[in-house]
């Protein structure tokens, strides 16, 4: 007995209707469950760093005493996706009460478009108190003098180096100038019989991650006194890397890849390479400490501050909610900055808390690697990403330019070509600024 | 009376489909055209009209040009590999159609087309891996140096082409097999009597008679080649920790402009350009392959 | 007499040689096809074998095809740490509902457009044709904002919004209806007093069985392997489809290839099995459309 198309179709229909009925039941049940759980509040924490999820859950645990009915959902996804869901979630207003973890520079566009509310008075007072946060962090979380969020942690770059490899190469101290970085890289690179590097001396950020390439380039550029973007007298911005500083920075990349051949884009890079002993040193943020502890606990390494200064990317917590939910959300944000939680953050995740006046020595004594991040020398400079709309576009396009440059052997050793290249890239940057009416003189 | 009833039935029956179509196809397409003339950054409520400014900027945009170039190379690369290869494989499978292996051949050729894109791309990502991949190991047997497949600007595009062809082949082969099955056997027997060899009758008989199928397959392959995204995303992606050289394709550039640079109007103008290209190419293919006397 | 016998012998020898030649050619073709088939599925074989490798073996050079110490750790880790099953469920639900929607709309629209000659319908058909050429990626951004305003992001409905109709489906059914359903049949039914709905249900649909089967398979796999649309529509981990979930598979800053392969392999199995079961349907369906237009 063959089944006819009608039977198949009826079966499909039946299946469809069963599915619909099931869906209806599930939705109905969910609805009623939602109703009965109305007394239980739910706020959702959106984070762009999966490793922060345990921290937020730890904070939520701590809140159970004072907020027994509060249910905190933590959703941490990859950074780019996180930024996208914020853009789309906030504009549709359909996302429910949220605690949003966001870099200060990215938050500015939401604040300008009135998509994020200002912080309530008590939070604002807490943030503005100089005993709690340095001016740098207060600025990062404010707009036109009003506080919109709660500072939490920052990304700050320092040097990580493998002490065993240093000893083997006869080096006792970390490099103190950028020139030394290249020298050290040459001494530390291990090669095979054909002279190709098998272990890179200095793992530079040559590929992957779009915007990140530009950020890391900026860190190097900063050591030479340059900046990707610099603020002009009229409060606007312009590119500041088509100059000697830019040339030196780019040249250093090119020299290491093509002349000294201490590193290539295909070689394993970044934290993973460092943990596997495939590179001798690299510059990264403090989360690597936690990563090494988890994945390569026997690695002998140390950290050191950079020659002149470092990037500091403050990440803050903002709230998108109303009424009681808003109160609960801000309470959560406040709780993240309790001394106990911040010490937990530093110890278990590794990102650097921004709050001053908290004793982190419990952690820094146990893990000396944090020293480079918190005990930096006098006059150490910091820079951060400007809180302007097109910042991502500027960095992404610069990253595309840099990636091509890193693959272009003919640029190495040709100063004039490098200058021309940087000029073209800077022109593109300025063009973007001009388009958004942000180009200064 | 009856006629009226029929008319009412027809209209009512098609209404739901038409309504859905209008909402999910026609409206957004019109909206894309509209948005391309405006400036919108998702967040603000203002969407000022700026005429053709987006298009003007697009013409000078280095990244757009790179995306266009890459996408064109990939699309045509896939086309050039897929069509001839699919025809030959289909012919071979058809020749052995009565053997018990025919099912196996068909299945294994078609499976790449239906498996989830991402796992398949991950598999190829590993194959192409410079240090760990079997491709370099295999080439090493012949004394060829290991290549950085996914990092080289040229080779990474080749990798995407290979992946896309691998996936597109199955569909093309299947369609061609159906085509072969519908060819008139008598013609081939006549040819054989005249002394034509297998390859000869393939070249002079099969290929011309399969023109309509070639047209269909080439349009579909080329259009989907221009819309390549997932393969480039996985294989040659941005991801930290699993880097490769990013192969910038049109859809990727579009989504980046829209959701990372917050420039929806600009992204819409890119979409319009993509549409124009697809339309032109489709028209060209129709003219080319129809003209040369297609016989059904 | 002997001449005839030797003629026959010569012919037989000739026949034997030709048969031998044919068999040799067949064998050769078999070898080529066999190698080619293996090459085609080789990447997937690698994927499955990688799923069972230990992290150390993943780094081994030269890479092995068959894992030396097969382990189930990767699978355990993946199932424990990611909502893989949830993603598969999401994909199944999405693909299933999409198939139903596409079959329904294509069947009815294809029938109406194929068998009813009205000016309005010609216009409608032209509209469908015009929009069919437009690639989805071109208009998916405004469609996204439509989904956003309906509040159906991160849900199966949001996913479905882009996959409710399939232009090719409508064409396929229309072709089929024109080529394989004679007008006389329908007229006869009408003269007998049958209602339009009854005609559609009891006469047209059964005749469309093959085409609907093929279309169903196409629609299912189109939704199952959809990438760009689910990528922008789903932003919460639980609502990812399997494609998006795998692509964004990340543990912190690095990607664990072994686990990724395990997740991918786990997804591969349903895809392949489903296809092997449905292949006949698909091939038959395409053949029955008379793909010569």
C-alpha cells in the first residue's frame, strides 16, 4: 500500500499541527510560568567576554542575601557579536532589563542617541568620588559631565616574557626601549636547519581580529610618541601616524617579518603560542595571566611594563531598564565593585579592576605577574580609544591597511614607500573623520 | 457564474502567498533601494536623504573594490571549475548508471552540498592548515614546500574557491545526470554507427544538447558565488585564535558596514550594486547560452 | 559451411573483444569515479576522525587519518559546555517549519499560476519572477529591521521570516503542474461538479507528489544550512542555529580544534543520514519537473 501524496501531505500537515499545538502549549506554559514568576525579577547581563561570565555569576551569588527574588541571567558572547546585539537590542527596546558591559568609547554613541539612561544619583555620587575612581575612569563613563555607567575593569597592555628562553639567550632583564625589542627578538628566535623561525622571538599581532590589529599597532606607535588619533584644539580629531613615529612603528613590524625574520603571520601567535612555548615574548592584557594559570601552569614567565606607556581600555557597566528593574540592575552594577568581588575578579579572571582604594595585594603578592600592570613607573602614559562614533570604522580600515602592509615585502627597508603608505592610510582616516564632521585642524 | 467562482477561488488562494511575498520579499527589496539613498546609523531616529552620495563614496572605497574583486574571482573561479567537471562526472556516472555503485557515486558527490556549511568549512580549514593540515603533508610527499594556504593573499582565495566548488559540484552533477537521462538515445546510437567514439559524441552531441541545463546551472552557481559568505567567514576569518587572512567578499563588507560601522544606508548601496551585478550577469548568460541555438 | 562457421567465430571473437573493451572502459571509469567519490567525502572523514583525537594528537605531524588513541573527551566537553543539542533542536524546528511553509505556499501558488489564466495572475507571476533573481543577501538587512519591529528576533519566527517562501519552489510546482496535469482532467472534474478546493486537494496534490518531495528536501536543506540570516537574527547563545553556533564556537580567546571537530561531526551525522534517506525523492522530483525550459 503506497502512501499517496495526500497522505504525505496530510501527515506533514498533521505534523505541522502537532508542532503548532506543542508550540502553543509550551508558549502557554511559559507564559503562565512567567506570570507566576513575576514576583521573581530577572535581569540579564550582557557581556562581550566569555571569561567574565563566572565573575558575574559570582556577583549574582553574593546578591542573593539582599535580593532573594532576583534572578540574574548572564549571557557572554564574542565581542563583535556582543556589540551587534547591543546595537540591535537597544534600538528595538525588546531586550528586557539589561546590565550591559560596554567599552566607554563604544557607549558614547548610545548615550548621544539617548538609548542609555543616566545613572541614578547615588551611583553617580559613588563614581564621582575621587577616592573610588581616578579621573580617567570617571571621564570614560561620563558624557557632558553626567555619569552614565559604573566603571568595572580595563584592558591594559604589558609585556609577557618567557624567563626560561630569556635565560637561554643570555638575557637577564626585559627590554626597556623599542629598539631593544627588536634586538631581543633576534636573539630569542629559534630557527630550523633552513633558517626559518620555529619559535618567534616576539609575537607581533600580524593577523586576525580586525580592529585588534590596529589597537596593537597603536600600542607600539605610542611608544614612539605617535597616536592613531589625536585630539585637536577645537575638540575634534585627526590622524597622527603619518610621521616619524608611524614610520618607526611600521618599520619595526616589517623589519621583524621580512628582514630579521623573527616572526611570520602564519606562525602561531598570541597567548596560545606563548603558553605552548612557541614564542618568547608578546604584549597583551592581563587576562593572559588567568589563561596561563589554567592552561600552562608550569610556564616560567614574568611581566614588565612597556617603555613609555600603554593602552587602557575602560569597560563599564550600563543599565537599560525601568522602574524596579532599573533599581535591581544598578544594585548589581554597584555590587560588582565591592572590594571582595573586585579581588575575586583580579584573582580568577585577570582583568584589572578600575577602582582605587582597594587592597589588591592579596592577589599581587601571590601572582607577581600582576605587578607590571598595577605597579607602573612614574610618568607612565596611558591612551584610550576616543569616544567618537566612527572609531570602529577607523580602526577596522586601518587594520586592513596594516594587514596588507605586513604582507608586502617590498615595503621593508624602503622608508619613502612606508611614508607614502602611511600617508594614504592617514588620508583615509581623515576622510572618515571629515565625513562625520569630526576632522579637526 | 462558474467562471466568477473560479476567479474568486484563484484570487483567494493566491492571496496568502502574495501577502507573505509582499512582506518578506518585495517590501524589503524596495526598502533596500530606498535606504541606499539615505544615511542611517541604526541608532538615531534621523535618516536624512543624501541622494547618490553613498554610491559615489562606494566607487572610491578601497575595501569595497577589494571585496568586489575577490568576490568576482571566487564566483567565476567556482563557475569555471564546476561546470566542466560536473558535466564530465555526470557523464561518467550516467555511463555507469546501471552498476550498483551508481548510487554510491551520486551520494558521495552530493553529500558536500547538503551537509552543514560550517562543519564542512571547518574540515577544510584543518586540511589547509599550514602546520597541521594533511594537504601540506600530502604535497610534502612530492617534495613541495608547505604553503601557508590560509595566509597568502592569493592562496586564501584559491582555498575559498576550492571549498565552494566542492559544495557546488554535487548539485550540478545531479542536475546534469537528470539531463543526460533525458537525452535521446537514438542520436547516440546513430553516432556510434557513424563511428563516433565516446568522447566525440560527448563533445559534439551531449554538450550542445545540454545547453539549457548548463544555462540553469551556471546562473545558479554564479549567483550563489557572488553571494558567498559563510565559506569565507569560516575559512578565512577574522576570529582571534584561529586566524587566517581575511578574504573580503561583498556580503561580508556589506554586513560589516551595516553592523560594525553602523552605516546601514551605505551597506544598502552596496547591496544595490550587488543586485545590479547579478542582474547583468544573469541577462548576459541568458543571451549567450540561448543564442547558440538551444534545443530542448 | 565452414566459411559461415568461421564467420561466426570471427564475429564472436569480435564481440568478445568489444565486450572486453567495454568492461575495461567500465572498470576504468569505476576507478576514476571511486577515487573521485572518496576525494569528495575525504574532508568529512577527516572531520569525524579529528573529533576523536586527543589534543596532543591534533598537533601531531604528519596528521593521521585514523586516531591512534581515540577518545570521547571532545564530545563530552562539547555536550557539557555548549548547548549543542539546543542548537540542533533550533535548526530542526526552523528547517521543519520552513519546509512546511514553503511546500504550502509553493503548491498553491504554483497551481494557481499554472492552471488559471488571468491577467492579474500574469502580473503576479512577473513580480515573483522579478524578485526571484534578487539574492537574499541584498535585502536581508531591511528584512532584519522588520523582524526587529515585530519583536521576533532570537526566535524561530524570526528565523522563519526569511524562509517562508521560495521562488524556485513556486516555479518548480508551476512547471510540474503545466507539464504533468492535463487540463482535461481538471475540466472533467469540474463538469462532474467538483469544487475547486476538492480538485486541488484530491487531484492536483497527489499528482504533485514527486515534485513536492523534491521541493521538501530542497527547502529543508536550504533552511538547515542557512547562515547569513540566522547569523544576524540570533544573538543569544540559546537561540543559535547549529551553523551559527558552530561558527561562533569560542572558548575565551582560542578555538579548540578537537572540540570544534567533535561538535561539527555530531551535526554531520543527522545531515548525512537525512540525505541518504531522502536522496531518491530528490532525484525523482527534479527529473519529474522536466527541467527543460
